[in-house]
C-alpha cells in the first residue's frame, strides 16, 4: 500500500486540508485580509484540481472535505467582513471639529496665530501661486473652510473668481507642501481644550463607537495637528472624516452648507471603511454656528461647545433637533456620555 501511486493520491488529498489550516490560522496572526482572500481562492482552485486528479487515478474526492471547505469559507469571509455571525454591528458615529473644539489657537508655545504652521501655509500658497503677500486675517473666517478662505482672501484682493477657482488645486498642494515640510511645527500655538483628550481616550476604548474628524482643514494638515497634539491614536483606524480638501461650493457665504456636506462625507467614509458595521446614531461636535447648523443639515445631532469664539447665546438659535445640545466644554465625562447616548 506504499506504492508511489498511492503516495501521490494521498498527497493530493491532504494538500487542500493543509491549505485550509493555513487559510484559517494565518490571517489571525498576520491580520491580513488580502492574504486570507488569496489563500481561500488558492484553496478552491487546489481542491478542484485535486478532485480532477483523484478521479484520474480512479478515486473520488472526500465529500466531507467539500462540506468543511464550504463551512470554513463562509466563516472566513464573514470574519473578513467584520462579523463572526454575518450580522451587521451597529456603532455610534462621533465626529469632531478641530479649531475651537479640540484645540484653541494663538496660545501656548509658538505665540500668536500669525506664526502658526497652518496660518503660514496659507501665506505660502498665496505667495507661490498668485505672487501676493496675503494673510487670512484680511477676512472674517470663523467657521469657514480652507478652500473658502483661500477664495475669500483673493476675491477681496480683486482677483477674478474663475481664475482663483481654476488654481485652487495648486493652492491646496502648496499648503500641504508647506505643512509637510514644517510638520515639526504643527502644534505651535495650539492648546488642547478641557476634557478633549479624556473624552477621546474614553471613546477609543469602546467597541460601539467610531470617532473621526469633520473640519474645514485640509486633510493632511488636520492629521498633522492631531499628531502634534498627541491625540491621533484615539481616532478610529483606518482614519476617516470630512475635510476642507474634499469639497467646496465656491461661495464664501456658504460655509455652513460646505460643512454639512463634509458631515455627510464623513458618514459615507465611515460606512465604507468598516465592513460589517452599520452606522447608528451620529453626533458632530463643534464650536461655531456653522458647525451646529451643518451637523443637523448633514444628518447628525449637533453638540455645540462654547470653547471657541461663540457663546451659548450664539449657538442656541441653530439647535433644532431634540438630540442636539450646547455644552460649556467636554470636561464633564458623565454629561458627555449621556449627550452621546452612551451612558
């Protein structure tokens, strides 16, 4: 019974089983979805080929092998999609604005806002693309987005809107170029606001919450700030959000509408980034009237905080939804949990 013919038949039979063990075990340690999918495809191919070869030797492939393959394949694919049972897992989505909500500008090491990396990135873009020594302080920009600020400043300088819009991509690239070249200064002049780090740290420990950003900042600049402040690790990975680099209406008077679109973009990205997850309740935390209005217009409950340039009297008129509120800050952890429906 130990003829070469018999050994060949035995090897062909065992090969799919060995691949099956690797397929089920390896992805767990390697954490590689790609490896798992490739192994499953290879397993299917080898199983089919072994069946043909066995029949060529006058034998029949084991029926139990096909049944095991079917059940294991279903289990593995289910795991790859984010759920052991194949059911969708519902999670609360919480997004944060940055300036005035997570941190305050113009304080701490780095001095005034004019010397901050983000502000200097604007200056660099104005000079490189349009050859003008312009500054964002020339217009009122609270609650606006980076693209709208670029446009607003240059319109005030007398530039043609069509020309500015056509070169918006170049200006965004120039800002990102400057920020990445000076990333060690990303935290200059920024100070974390009360309760922010503690709130983010707590949310990061929960398996029923996804945490992202919704901000007018260009995306690379936003994450550089989070790194510099020492809080990027508290955001869900893969990182997601809606950013000033994603969308612009091209109308500086529509900053709230632009932000509402970013709230929608963040929700879509979260849903796309986490397979097997159903987005449940959504909350957006921000400090300016456009943040509050945009949250509700974008399908989320608004959590206004009076940590920026606006007080409760400024934010309250924009609160319409029953789940929307205005808080002094995020320092009361129990209150924050209650507001986010996580108590």
